[in-house]
C-alpha cells in the first residue's frame, strides 16, 4: 500500500533497475507495507536466510504486513521440512505444480501458513513415487474395513492388548477404548488391569495368563503403561515371538530388543514420540524434532518396521522394499490439543485394531493417525481428554464412510 510505505524506501527499492540502494531504506519500506511478497529463495535453497535477507524477513513480521510466499517460505528446506536458521514466516504460501515435503512437515510447515496449490501442468514431469504424500478423506475411507453379510467377529479380526500395570491401569482402559473403535470384531486383554478394563468395557475378552495363552488374535498391541518389571518384559517377549502383526508403543519401545524386532517375519509397527524416537536412534530429541522426515525413515530402516512418528507432524514411514524406499505419509489431521495424557494409548489401540482387521502396517498407521486427528478436531479448539477422543471415533468413522 503506497500510502503507508515510506516514499524514500520505495524509491530506494525501485532505483537502479530494482537494486536496493540502502539496507535501511529497504527495512523502512518493508516495515511500512501492508502486503509483502516473499520470493527471496527458491526450492533449491539450503540453509537459513543470509543476514540481509533475514533482516528483511524480520522487518516484514515486525511491521505487521500480510506475508505471501511464492512456492515456499524462503529459508526452509523444500525437500525435508527442516529449518536451519532464519526463515520467512508466511501467512499464506502459493505453491506450484505439486506440494513440496517442506510445506507438509514441521518445523517448516509452521512457516507456510495457509497453503494453495496452483496446477501449472507439471503432472507428466513429476516422479511416479513422491517423497511424501498426505492422504485425504476419500483415501482413508477406501482403507477402512467394512463388514460383509457373512462376517463374524473372527472374520473381522481380533486384536489383543497387553497394556497397563498396577501403577497405570488407565493406560489399559484407554488402549482398549481405541481398539474397540477400530474396526476389529473383538478385543482380548491380557494384563494386570483386567478389573478396570471389564468395569469400563464389559465386552472385552480378558485373560489372566500370558498373551500367548489368551486365545486367537490377528494382531497385538503391547506397551502402553506396561512398566518395566520382569512381568512386563516377559509379556513383551511373548508377544514379539508370535507370528502376527504387532504394534509396540510406550514402555514396550524401551523394553524391546532391536534384534527381536528385526528378526520378526510378521509386520511390526512402532509408534514413538520424539523423545522415544531419539532414544531408539541414539540421537538428541532436538535432532529428531528438527529432522522429522529423516528420523522416521531411519527408524523404519533400523528396525525393519513401519514407524509412526508422533508429534506436531505425524509421519508414517515403512522399511524399504525391493523397489526402494516407500513414500512417507504425512498425517494432515490433528490439533495441538492432542498433546495430553493417554491420547497415544488410544491411537495405539485404534491402529492395532486396524491391523487385526487386515490392513498393512503402513495403511493401519496412516488410517489410525487420520481418524485420531479428526476425532480430536471434533472436540474443538479447547482442552480435550483421551477418552473423549476415543468416544468421538465412531462419529468420524461414520463421517468418512457415509459417502463410500
């Protein structure tokens, strides 16, 4: 808006064929603008902004201008979502041809603001297998299991849950809550919190013995609230030795043997948050959070498993196959209000139930994270509880599948 900008700043910016005659004048012009178009660095840029550009980015933010970035916010890494230094924080980003991973993955995603994709006819030039993808409603709806007329609870799948302890009985209740809303036909519980589980969910099939004696299951969830005692370790070893898909979360991630996980022939899904991922990879939490894409892939490769890396951007990475690495999936749903006790237990039970219903580890993790995030959004921009998220799952499942 010229009427708000400093005339001498505009003159400096327009002088000499567009060269900036004075850094001070440029700073004044940007601070006085109502709209700033950011096109400093393109998708090939690496590292944060150089000092002069960083100062202009700060001036635009401090001046209160609306900032619109061209293709991606300058200073972020288009390929990884990493931010190594100062970067523009846009109110909106108009990107062209295809979404870049850096626009979908934190911490860069937080710099992008509202996203708009403009098709410029690049479809034929894009690689057949993208680096990252974000599933949408129709994609997830197509993955969700749907019972047929001849279905019974065993055909729909039975998921086993090994969770909870004398100290954390609620973890078992929440994991079972997620599992009951996840599409499997029945939930078996094996652990010390059976009384608490039955009191809340009488339809649960409980067993006093070790997991392998609990009865037929098509998948296991192990770890939430399990503790670190001898019984917990034995239960985990028992589950990992079974030839069915297994989801490992929370305490199970600390207790599991990497060799035992890598030796498994059935699928394994690991669901760490950033701190747990850092411990599994032997790096700092800060390194995981700043390089989420690399961390998710490293987890999948190191353990030969599907890794669901929870956090501000939840990523799902599968171990490489014969055709090379799989596309990493970025979950587009969720809310910061999900950072609450027990929400991960619900996600584990939900995802384990989808495994038992026959989904692959990658699809079960993707659909589970998507439903979990949608259920949290339905709670609104307000404090929520893990059980509230579990109870909302039926509604978002119905919403997703109503048009199928």
